[in-house]
C-alpha cells in the first residue's frame, strides 16, 4: 500500500523503485544459473535472494520517501494558499534543487501575503469612503438584489420611507414590503420588477395641503461574487424634488401672468396698426405704409411669442384645452400661410401652399392647428437661407389628414433630433425664439391623438410631418375622444 501511494505521489519515487527492481535482475540470473549447477544450495540461494530483495526494496522505499516528502509538503502548501492562507511556510532541508524550489515558494508566499495585506487595507479604505458617501448623502439610497430584497439602506432613505427603528430589521425583505405609502411602494416595485425596469419615476405624495414630490431613479450593477445570483442588483435613489416642483410652478404662474398682461396691449397695438394700414385714420404716403408693414410684422412675431409663452403655461397647468369643431382646411390654411408672405418675400423665399382641390370637413381645433402651422413655418423661415423654398402640404386619407412643412434650409444636427420637441430646446448656435414652439406643436398634435415627426439632414433641409385622425369628438366636460370608423368604412 505504501509503495502504491509513493508510485502515485512522485516521479522520483517511480524512478527509485523501478531502478531498484531492475538492479536485481542480473543477481536473479546469476543465482538461478548457480542453483541449476548446484541443486543442493537451492534453499540457501532462495533465502539469500529474498533477504537481498527486501533490503533493496527497503532502501528504495526510504529513498522514495526522502524524495517525495518535500514534494508532498509543497503540494499541501499550495492547497493552503488556494484556500487563502498566504502565511504558509515550507521547511525543506535536502540541500539540492528541491530546497531551492521550496525557498522560491516561500518567497512567493510571503509576497502574496504582503500584497493581500496591502490590498485589504486599500479595499477597507475604499469601503470606508463609499460608506461615508452613501450614509451622508441627502438622497435616500437603497441597494437590493434582483428580487428587490434589501442589502443596504442609508439613514436618509429610512427617514424618507418613515421607517424609524424598523429600519434595523429590513435585511432580506423586498423593499416595497415595508414602504408605508402605497403610491411610493407601487412606484418602486414598478421600477424594479418587470421585463424592462423603468429607470426614472416621479411620485406625487401631496396630501392635506402639504406638497411633497419624490423622484425615484434606478440603476443596475453587477451582482457581487458569492451573492448566489448571476443577475443584476439595483441601486435605488430616492430624491425629494418638492422644492424643484414648487419652483417650476412659480415659473409657470409668472409666465402665465406675464403673458396675460402682454397679450391684451399687443392685441390693441395690432388693431390700431390695422386701422392705420387701411388708411381709416387718413391717407399715408409710401414711407409711412412701409413703416406700418414693418410694425405689423414685428407685432405679429411678438404676439406669437406671447402666445407660445401663454400656451406653455397652460400646458404645464393642464389648462390648454381643445375646442373641437368642423372646419374646412381650404379656408383656414391660406390665411395662416399668408401671415408669412411678407417675411418670405423679403428673403426671396418661395412659399407654397399645396392643398387638394377638394377636402372634406374635418373635426379638430382650428386655432390650435393654425398655431402648429405658424410655429413650423416660423422655424422654417428662420433657418432657410435667401432664395430657398418652403412648402406647406396637406393630404387627406380615409382615416386621417397629413400635414407637412418642407424647407430647403440648413437642416439640424442628428444629436438634436431626439430632443427637438422638448421645452426650451434649441439647436446649437440658434438665436431668437423661446424654444417653446415645437413643444407646443407636439402637445397639440398629441391632444388630437395624432403623431408628429421630423426628418432633417444638415445642408439639405428639414421636413416636419404630422397627422390628425378623423372621427374626433368632444363631450360636455371638454374631453376629446376618437370614434374609430368601421373596417368597411376605413377601406
């Protein structure tokens, strides 16, 4: 058994044993020949061979053990290092290459031990910094596994969730199971669960005259090693945005008040300019007529800006309502496009209205549709160089109408297209305007259950396309809804 273990243990043991066995072969041959010639010495010869064989094998075993002992010691030391015990030391005193190997191994073990100590110190320092940031943050921070079970929660999150002493007993529970406010619990659960977790949510927790708004941001991190899961973990950040919401409300209230105060005098100015332009107050010379036209154009632009500000304030307050009625676009659109005829003529821009000769009556809000066309035309005139072309085109389909404003202007950079319909967004280098026109366009089209999109390429122009479905109706409460036609009618 000992011989078998040594044979499996080391190549040196194998060499020692097989060398001993092969060294006995000549002796066996000589003894066998001697016994054949002298049969009377048979038992003496066999006894001598047995004693010699045992002596040789015993020496081989001792030599094998001497050779395999340091190797087995090194093997055991490697196992200790594999288990994280870098303080392992191997003692070998063979005065040969094995002792050199052991000394090299001990040196490596010592280096690994020192590196581990340094690395542990660095990790502890890094952990202390991270904990300091997390626990001193003014935002609530919660770390959960892929099932929403709490792994870490900072004091601010406990305060926001109104946990108190209960926060000490949250380990292993889904985060939404201990949130007392239903709206907040549902929002957190929707952020974490589902096939596509939502990265951002806003929750209105206002009640009894007290305003309170929270934003919930969720990000993914790789699950730590040894956590028992191969999925992502979630970092949930809860932020109190009540002050920001109140500031936005103050800004919207200010804009609404300001635009109301500006709109009335601007309407009066335009009315008197029209009276003067039609020479109702007396004849005008050519120079005076030119001045009146300039003032009319300037007042029209200013009134559009004021209208955009007022509509933006109404949008934020949820007070921008539609007034659905039947209208003939062939009557509405020419007057709308005519507003920009003078400005287009100054820049020698060819302004074209392309409308079918026959169009059915369509139910929509004509004033807001006019605002959409005005805002899109205003943008096109701003970015189309002298001598360019702008086309306002409408097409009627069986279930919808489609409008387009096509220009040969400068176009827009690709990175701007995905945020073009947001409030106060303007392309880099743009001057003038409020950045509200396109946001209002999208709001109006969305309110009509339609869609609006843009296609643009720098140096080649821009095309805005919007659709408004047919079958819109409005109830007594002012709510707009769509009556979808039957399949046979739609065909």
